[in-house]
C-alpha cells in the first residue's frame, strides 16, 4: 500500500492498514457481539421486571435534573473521585476507555464516511494530537488497571471484602485482564505498523507508546511484522468484541446500570420513605419476599460495583456488627439471581397466556414475543440453573441481626458511587417484621407501646411534657396562638433530664433575643421518627397525624426544633400527610440570630471543641456550616475536626430506632467518643439530644467524663451569652 | 379448646389521676385507657393455648363504650370474638357484681379455661377471678407464673413467699395471670385490621339477668397526700454520726423501726 497521500503537513494513517480484507469479517463479528450484548441486557431486564413489583416512585420526570446527575456523577465521576486513590484509578480507566471509544468511532467515521466523501479529517495537526491522545489514553488505562490489580490482589483494603475476606470473583480478574489485553494488543498493532512504515511516517513519533515499542522491535523484518500484525489485529479485535459481549454477564454491566441508576436516582429529599397509603385494604406491608421489592430496588443491586465505599463508613460494620451495606446489596442480588430462572419462566408463561388470550396486542408484547422465541431456542441448549432451596429473604438471606443493626445514618447512600438506595430497603424489611409478623426486639416493643400510650418512647405520662418550661414563663399555643414560632420540643427535650437542659438553654436564648415563640405543652406529641425508621409505619403515621392536627389547628407556620429527628420528620415527612411548615433547626436559627446581631457571645466557654455532625442534620439536611459558624463565634473557641466529619461523619449510634435497642459488642457511641477524644478537645459539641446522650455515655466508657464533656450548641451559646450567673453546686449542709 | 379471657380497661400507669372535687370518682378527662397489664398476660396465655391446641378465644369485658377499644386490642392480638357487657348499672360495680356479670356472660358459652388478670391496676382489689370461679363452681389458681395444660388437667405454678407452688387442677378452671407468665405479643397490623371486623356481642344487665347490685360501696375517693420532700442528713459529718441521726429519724419521725 502506498502512502503517497500522507506526507509532512498531511500526517495521517491508513485505517485498515495490513487488514484490507478483514472488514466484512469485522462487521460480522461485531454484529454477533452486539447481539449477545443486547440479549444479555434483555435477559437482565426480564429478571428485574419479572421479580420486582411496580415502582411507585417517579423515576422519569424532571429529565433535566436527572441528566445533570447522570453527567456529573456518571460522566464526570464526581462521586467516584471523592475517594482519592480508587477515584483516580477508576477515572484513569474510565476516561481512557471513553477516549479510546471515541477514537475508534472517529476512525470508523473517517474510514466509512469522511474519506469516501473526500473530507478526511484525521490528518495534519489534528491527527498528531489524536495519535498522542489515544496513546495517552491507553497508557492511562494500563496505569489504572495496575492500580486496580494492586488494590484487589496486593494491598487488599478491607472494603473490597467482608471482615478481612476479599470478595474477589474470577469476573473481577477477567474484566481487568480483558481491558489490559485490549490496550496492550492495541499498542502492539500500532508498534508493528510503525515498525514497517516509520520511515515514511516520521510523525508517528507522536504515537509515543507505539513508537517506543517499535524502536524496541527494531530489526524485525517486514514480513514477520506484517504477519504478527495480522495475528495481533485479530486478537485485539476479538478481545474488544468479547468485552462488549461480556458486559451484560459480568461486573462490567455497571457501565450501563450505574449511569442508568444515576439517571433514575430519587429526587426526593434525602431519606424520604414512601409512605404506606392504604392500611385498610393492603394485603401485606413492607418487604418480606424478594418479589415485594420494586424492580428499581432490584435493579439497584445490579448497579453496585462492590466498591465498598458504603461499608467503609458504616457504623454498624465498623463496630463489628454483621451488617455491611455492600454485603446487604450483594446478598439481595445473589438471591434474585437464584430466583431468576423460575421467575423468568413464570413471566413467560404469563405473557404467553396473555398473548394466547389476545390481551396483549401492543407492540411491546410483539417484541417480547419475538424475544421470547429467541429465549426458547437458547433455553434448549443452555440448561437451567438448578434452583436452590427456599430461603426466607428476611431472617435468612438478610439476617435479623443485620437488619436491625442499621442506624439509618445514611452514610452508605450519601457515599455510594452508584446512587444505590440502601435505607429504604432496610426500612421495608423492618416494616415486614414489625407490621406483618410483629416479631421484633422486646425492648423496641416496649418503646412502641410507650409511644402509643404516652406519645413518647420513655413512657413518661404525656401530661408532663411541658413541665420543663414551668418556671420559664413560656406560653403555650393554647394560651397565645399568635406567636411567630412554634418551638416543637420533641421527646428528648421534654422528658430526658439532659435533653431538658438543652430545651431550657434554647428557650432562654430565644427569650433573650426577643423571639416570639410558644410551645404546645401537653398537646405536643412524639414526632414518630423512631417508629418510622424502626418499621412501625402505622404508629408513625398516627403520631404524625395527631401532631399535624394540633399544629394545623393553631395555624402553625414556622417551627423551631432542637432535635434533628423531629426537624427531619416535620420538615420532610409531614408534608406527606398535610403538614406543611417552615422548619428550622436550632443551630440554623441561632446562626441566624448571631448574624442578625440579636444575640452576642461574650464569654469564652471552652478552648478546644470538636463538633460531631449528627446524621439527621448533616447528611439528611445538609446542615454542616451553621453549627460550625455558631461555634466559631464563641470567643476563644477553637474548633478541632474529627477525621470522620461532614458527609463522612460517623454516626453516634442512636438513629434508626437504635436508641431504644440493646447493642451488643463494641458500641457505636464508644467508637465515636474515642474519635472525639483523639482530637484533644475538651468538649464535644452536638446539635442533637440523642447524640448528646450517646457522646456523654461514650465519654463515661472511656473514663473521660471528668475531664471532658458533651454539650449541645444551645448550651454553649447560652453560656457564652453570659446573661446568667453560673451557680456553683450548692452544699445543702452548709445552708 | 374453648378459652375465655376476661379483660378490664384501666387508666395507663403513667396517667395523671385527678380525683373529682366531690370525691365521687376520678376525673376521666385526658386519661389514656389501656388494657389492664395483668389481663394482657391472660390474653397472651389464651392465645398461646389456642395456637397449641386449636380452638377459640373469647374476650369478655365489662365497661363503658370506651372499653370496646380494649376488646379490639385483644382481638388484634389474635382473639376471635368478644362480649362487651355495657350497662350504666354496672359502671360502679364492685368485685362481686363484676364477677356476677362476667359469670352470667360466660355461663352460656362452652369453656375449658378462663383467664383473668390477678388484679386490676386501678382498684387493686384482686378478687374478681376467685369470685368468678366460685360462681361458676370451678377451681381457681391465682397469681400464676407458669401454666402447662395437658388433656383435661393443668399444672399451674404460683410464687409463694420464698418458693414456688405447683398446683394441679382439673379443667375447666379459672387462672389469674401475673407477671412472668409470658411476654404479651405486639399486635400485627393485619391483626389490627382484622380485629375491626371480628364479632363483638354487646350485652346489658337485663340480657344477662343480673341486677348489678354491689355488695360493697365506695364511700369516697381521696388523693394520696403529697409526698413530703426528701431529707438530707447533715447533723454530723462523720459516717457514724450520720448513721446515728438516720436511726433516730427513722424511729422517732418516720416511726418505721
Ligand atoms: S444507613 Fe448507616 S448504619 Fe445503615 S447500612 Fe447505611 S451506613 Fe450502615
Ligand atoms: S452499594 Fe454503592 S458504595 Fe456500596 S459497594 Fe455497591 S456501589 Fe459501592
């Protein structure tokens, strides 16, 4: 082949060099690879849709936002890159592949469209740049693959396994080696071509990897090079096509499912749980069998890449509980894969029956019927997997210890690189245990009875709810419904001795700032968060409705809370039931009072303070800055950060109804208190009464309750305002 | 097996009890009503027997209209049907009149075993179970913490001072339940929903053929005196001095030793 039309100034290369007659074969094999790919995807779709039930949540509308999520997280890898080493590793492979993919597309366009039409564009400077970029991309992929091999087989971080046992599958190695193989053979093809043509094409030095490799092949005879090139060309082609065909049957499927999952990711406020709507007529509640998951929930687990980001910060996992969010998702997936053959069979029967009865006449059904035929043909040759014995989803596939260990801290969902929604699945299964089987921890049963009878988890008489405010001159809404803000105190602030101090501090701050507010007193009820997150949706809704009735009765519009759980429920969940309010957490509100100069912080309270991000403030509601701003406004206060903070904060252990349950083994609050102690701070500042209890208890465990303390931000601020003389403890015998 | 569980609706243990100004009773405003906890043990045991031997559990309850909620609670736990004795003539019934009404309601029913709570936590009289057994002419074992039913007899364990007493009895009999017998179940949601549709017979005194006449009459309700504040012993700083002062106070002021 002459190279006359390539010369300096018109640099370029012949696309099918030394492979002139391969093209029809290439088309043929590509077609086969694509058919296998499509069939694999269809098969997968059949499984999700055959097993899962309809998805009640809208996953389609608002396409602009969805597309944005897809671009930012899927294409630009925002979430993936939040983790340095694995992020870079994945980005090298991903972007490298993307470039090579577009490169191949360019090549194809050049050869099939541009050149025949006479406007070849892969020439000149652009060609040089293109060559350089393609080699760079290949190199990046190789570096990424080596990083991945190192992680998986040498450095083996815990998150790529479960309790020190790597969860590697042959598929992991195959995928990585396929990728490496494609790139390496690609480089060799390039090098062999350059080894033959380099004298005519000195610009190929821009294909710097191929050029270097070609120099290493120096002295190879042209016929040998050409023969080797031909062989290598086919190896490369088959690897690449094999890769495409392999996608739906391997972990590579995440190339499709993960971006799709980003597109379909919930757009509702973090942590929203789809309320059960029809208690009267529903046959079953919650998720007791795999079929009670929605198809999207099953699809989710096919988007999981086993990256382990979720596991790395799961407080349950890190304190030795059997729960790992990654394992949970993977166990669900393994289970539905086991169920798949039977489910597909059933789905086909159903379709056949429908078609026989003439019920399904739309196009979709026809396509399905066609695919069904393919399937039947293939089923003849591929024996069905033997069905394993029946296992219960809840209790066996997912053990009860796993199910109940979750604190609903939202670490997993917030940090997942595939937009997987773990928490709703966990709550769904809890709903099944609580609502359907009424089989759950006795201590939690007691809590729920207390909430039923006295509208608080401790079971203290509900008439005592307003007692804490007795001597503070705070009006109830019954006395004055015209106040601007309702201070919704919540159960901890009303009944727990430690929590009451926080309510008092906040109320005094409000009074000093001249804020018009009132409380509901004994008309207030439990917000229901612990019921909802513990699976007792029925109790939760009855509590929510009772509160909404009272608050709407007074025409409440703005609400202040000191408890992030109440804050979250009132703000984001009550609208489901007709409670629409403007809700502020006290840290937000205090920050506002400070910036408006309504209160002044004059006195120093503690020198070194570390702030513990509550899950329901931080990850659930994105309130990270306000509490820190408030703390920094305290004179002389220096804020020390724990390593796990902000969106990666470590839960205190109280969320998800865990506050009311026994904890066995290492306690989450102790682990967190230890992290706080390690900062060297004297005070752990919190914005949640449950975190307050948990951190105080943790300090006691570590014998630090004498030298350190846990304080709510409201308490710190009230002290710093210096409006009340601190009374030294009274010696009763001296008075 | 035909099992009957008698239940009473009482104020929640944490409820604020206010005596009416005229001392005629308690002010019911704002009170949360619940099933008497001891009756709950009875209902639970009834359900466990039903699960073991098959049969039916009937709930019998005396009380005003609000008591229906308590019957539904027992039905939600898994009982099959209820009898609600609702008659103003019986609202002030003493233990005897109550037992008489219950006996009248139960008489016409087939039964192998009858459960009552060992006492109700509101009036604490603890007599209804025994009187009921007497009126029906069957044996009673009170304060039962363990029950084993076999064929036509039952072995019931009850605590006595420092020991356990195991009592054998023939069926039918009355068992009064106390803490330790079991852990009452939490009602499932389908249970709650189904309970709404289970049959409950409402009967008045006339239908039962009882007069409702009490043998005992409450003269007056008086709230307990407010608890006096605690005392801190300061007299002497030495442990011995404090102990001496404590003994003196216990003897002279509190008059307990
Ligand atoms: S919500 Fe928190 S505790 Fe629950 S699985 Fe996720 S990371 Fe673990
Ligand atoms: S659930 Fe998400 S974060 Fe966890 S392993 Fe799977 S992809 Fe990674």
